[in-house]
C-alpha cells in the first residue's frame, strides 16, 4: 500500500517529536475519522 505524501509527512513529524507508536496510531486514527465525518480529504 502506498502512503500519501501528507500522511508520510505527519508520520515523520510525529517520529521526530519522539511520540510513541501508540500515540502515532491514535493521531492517524483521529485524522482518518475526521476525514470520514466531513467526507473530505485533508
């Protein structure tokens, strides 16, 4: 599966900030849910 440039940028930023794997997973999930709720891509 190819990762979008925006998602990759978000993941890179979270890793650089020292976030744990569970935090990264939670943040990605939250953004996915916002996109689904508003029927829009970020």
